[in-house]
């Protein structure tokens, strides 16, 4: 049954990447002329606006005739400030034409391509345009490359963290048998981290080859692949970050390889912490953080134009939490499971609770951080619940969420086996006898393998998410009939009303009514100024004066709302001898075309999820503080009480009383008594 479920989930994820209409992240959001329009005369320029910054060197457009053959003449150029691709067409007779465009996103390094169809002349029939459309499929090789990339990066970071925080031998605190087993696991995990650093370099090369393969079909005649590769690496944002990432990984490979040879040869300093070792650990940690930050700088977060630094930082924190939880899980399973299978019953329990048991606290805190940062990222990348349900990005995200819930539930079962206090509390709540557990400790390896399998599937879902465009298209926002046609606001003594018709991208007529509620008005209105700012990307701010058409009523028309989405409209009322009164309206522009059918809700998700992320983010902070304080207090109190009792020759009963007085839960003490594992648990607590 478990195997069939695993296969079903894997099949669902693979099938999810196959059908897709647009795979890139710099998507076309507006064009002039618009798609599927008939023109009476040819414009001097054909303009295409995109959702992200595009590379001037690797972005192009080509004019095609009705048969799909390229038209000679004309040229293209890029205006980076406006994310604008401009095609200058040659003189054209009446007929049906299309523009095939292909651009490279500067933010995440994705290529995207598409087709814009228009007719020239009143007698042109656009029904033939459908024959020019081409279907595309999701790049399954890219998804697999990204899955491998996330797997090796998270295992690299998580492996180093687990080796230092959990598996590092501590002479004088561990029994000889435990120290030997943990030392073996420590060496295995460090070897795994070294291998992953090398695999990450190879995966980076694979991603570069995929980029160049995508570009190969559009190289100019006579251009060399080597020259194009160097141009991609040296003249694009993605290429520069790729070089930085590969350099950091090469340094990490050398450092980890040297350290692994040290511990494999028995030259590692055990539990001592010299300043050289501390400096090495700090340097390695900074390199790992740098790799995760570079990964965030080439992802979806870097394409956001508002609060970009915050978004990239939270994305890097999301990757760090995933590294501790999922990456640490993968590393510990490879480091410990082979050793667990070779141990007898007593050593098995001792090793699991002295090593794997310590992972629970880190996993719980990492899970809290992962949930909080995931909520924030979802709010920034998914515009509404309808977008979450109707897009491949949203569907993959929902699948990932479900898999993470499954990992959490399996991890909870593991915690019941590894932490007697939790099992005792559950037994007491269910009315079970003392010493009852839902599963046996010998079932732990199977649970770990199930948890690892779910983790790998979650990383596959992450590969799909990063290979598809975010679900923040304006078509999933509020429909035109759901957007207010007018808003009013009282500023100072002025009542200001603003309206826009038809409130679609392009030409609109704007009406402003500005009247003073005081009688008589304190001053005469000299000017009414409208300022338009698009909130979803940087396109600059446009100002225009409105014309008074009757007392208190002002009007202006023009292409000032050029894009669908969220805008801020400032209405400045300037009066003689009085400070300006400025009314700020948060305005939504509906996308062109008929609205999409309502599935569940088109209300914006970002405000709600941002608040939820802030509240949820407090939970891991509180958990970390309580965990650290309780461990420190219990360790100090128990060590002091146990030492005093041993010095006086007290019995084990008095030592147990001291443990309870030191803060150990009574349920855990009862569990130990009932299962005769006092000595094993004492070694774990030490």
C-alpha cells in the first residue's frame, strides 16, 4: 500500500510538468498593438512589455508572414528601464502577420518565447491566426536538473550542520561504544557532504548546458557557441551569479575534502574546540550561507520589484530551514541507518536516542521557520486562491505543502519513539498503561525511509515550482465587475472622488471631483494633478494635469494605466496659499479580455499571508528560546544534583529524585522506570 501511494504521488508530479502553455518567468504582460487586433495602418514600432527585466543581448523579436516565414528588414532593441522589447517593422502590404519573440529574464535566467498576431488592413480575417500558434511542453530535463540541484544543495548544508551539531563525538561525555558509533556516522555524513559539494558543481554545469541548448537554435549565422556562452556568463545577471556560485562551491569542495581526509585519517581533534577549528567552522558556515543566498538571488524572489531585498533574504532563510529539516534528514539517514542495522537491541536504542533524538528539536524549529517563510513567499508569488488552484505553479505548491505535512506527521511518530516523555503523555491521554508506545523502536528505520521518500518528492515539487512562472498574473485578480468604478476620500477639508473608465490597460478617461466641505471654501483650487505609479514593477511615475470641465469637476484622458494590476493614483489638489491636499487611491486595473470563471476567490492573498507569516514566525523563536533555556537549566541542575548525591554515596532513588527536582518531566521518569532504561536515558541526558 505504501509503495503504491509513493508511485501515485510520483506519477502525479511527473504528469504535472507535461502540459503547459508558458514556461518562462519573464512573461508578456502588454503589447502595442495588442494580440489578435486588426490595424488600419502599420505603426512605426511594435512594442512588447514584460513582467521582468530582460537581457538586451539575448532578447529578440522576428516578424513573420502568414506562412510563418521571416520578413527581411527592420530591427529590434531593448529598453531595460521599462522591460520593453521594440521591433521596428519594414513597410508591409495588407495581410496577416505575427511577431515571434524570445527573451531571457535577467532575474532568474529563464528563456521565454511566444507569438503575437495582428492583421493589417480592414479585410484581414484573424481566424487563420490559430494556425500559427505552437504548443510547448514543460522542460522535464530542467525540472530534473533543478530537483537534483536542490537535493544536493540541501544535503550539503544539512549534512555539515548535522555533522557538527549532532554527530560530532564528545569524548568524556559519551560511552566508548557511543563515541565510536557517532564517530563513524560523523565520517559518513562529512563524506556525503563532500560528495554533494562536487555534485553541486556538476549540476551547475548541467544547468549551464541546458541554457545554452535553449539558446542554440537562435544564434545568428556564424556565431560560435563558445562566444555565446561567454557572453551569457559575462554580460547577464544570471551568468555572473552562476560564476559566483560555482566558485563558492569549488572552494567548499576543497575545504570539505581536506577536512574529510583529516577525520578519515584519525587526525581530527575530537571534541576539542581550538580557535583554528572554530574559525574553520565559521568560514564553512559563511560559505554555505553564501551559496543559499546566491540561489535566492537567481530565483523568483529576485524578480519582485517591491521589497526585493526582503524577499530574497526570506527566500534564503527558507532554503536554510529546508536544509536543516529535509537536508539534515537525508544526511542523517545515510549516516545512521547502515549503522543502526548492525547494532544489538541495547546499542540500537542507545545510538538512536543519543544521535537521532537530538534531531527532533532542530527539525521542529526548522519546520516553523519553513512554514513562516513559505507563507510569505506564497503571498508574494500567488495572487489569489484561484491562481493557486488553476496554475501549474499553484498546483505544484499545493502538492509540496501536502508532502511537507506528511513529513511532519511521520516525524511526529519518530518523536514518540525517541522521546519517552511525549509517548508517556500520549499514553496517559489515551488511557494506556505506563510504557505504552504506538510503535516499536525497531520500526524507526522504516519510518525514516518513508520520511526521506516524502522529502525527495517535496524537492521534486520544488523543481517544478522553480521551472514555471509564478501565479501572480492579473487575470487571476479581481474581475472588472468586481472592481469599484469610483473611490472617494476626505483629505483636510476636501472631498475627492476618483474614477476611471473603462478601467482597462491602455486609453482611459479619468474624472476627479474635488470640493471643499467648508463653507465658504478656504481657498480657490488652482490645479488638480494626477500621479500614476504601478505597484507590481518599476515603470516610473507619470504625472498629468486634469482640465476643469465644470466647477469642481476635472477630466483627463490618456494611456496612463498601461498595465493590468495594482496601481497607486495620487490626486493632488493645489490651492492658493494652502498646502497641497493629496488623496492616495489604491486602484486595480482589470486585465483585457473576458474574465476567467470564478473558482473560489480572486481576493488578494498577500495581505493575509504576510500577517500570518509574521505571527507564525514568532513560534520558532519562542520554541528555540524555551528549548535552549530548558536544556541549559536541566543540564546544570541535574549535573549539580547528581554530583552531590554521588559524592555523598546516595542511592539511585535519591539521584532520581534529584533528576525530577531538576526539571525532568515525571512522565519521562515513569517511562524510564517502567522500561528499565534509566542508564540509557541518563547517557542521553548527559
